[in-house]
């Protein structure tokens, strides 16, 4: 398995790819494949976070927070209509950062689950 396998993840950016390469640099090829298989199922595509944030402007607010496993924030967004749309707009602007923070936690969690 090459390090370019991470490039096949949807919506991956340079910073995330470099971070994943650093995280898995000591892994064997087999462990990298196991990690990639688990991580790719848990990872959130930044474009999906953006779309869900934009949905909050016209429909149900907070869907992006539910996707990021921030249940209480999702409920708060839902009740307050995305903090009167301000929070929803900020999430739409910062969607890459939200996805990156979530994916970073999931990468570490995936490595821990595999015992790597």
C-alpha cells in the first residue's frame, strides 16, 4: 500500500493527507490497509458538512452537528434555528475546520481500535 491511498478519500485536503501519512508512517502495509478501511468508514467528507450546513438555512438547522456526533449542539441548533442562522452561517464558512477536527479524532480513534 502506498501513501497515495489516502488521496483516494473523498474531499481529502493536503493537510489531512500529510497528517495521516505521519500518523501511519510506522505501520506495516497490512496495518495501513486495515487503518484505511476503518478510517474511511468513519471519516466525514467536508463537502457533506457544507451541504448539511446550507440545508440548515432553508430547512432543519443543526444536521451538520448531528453528523459530527455533537448531539447537544445539534439539538441547540435545532431549537434556536441555528442560533438565528448565525451559527449555521458560521458552520457553512468553517465547514473544513469542523470536518478536519472530527476526522482527526476519528483517525486517532481508529488507530486505537486497531491497537496500532
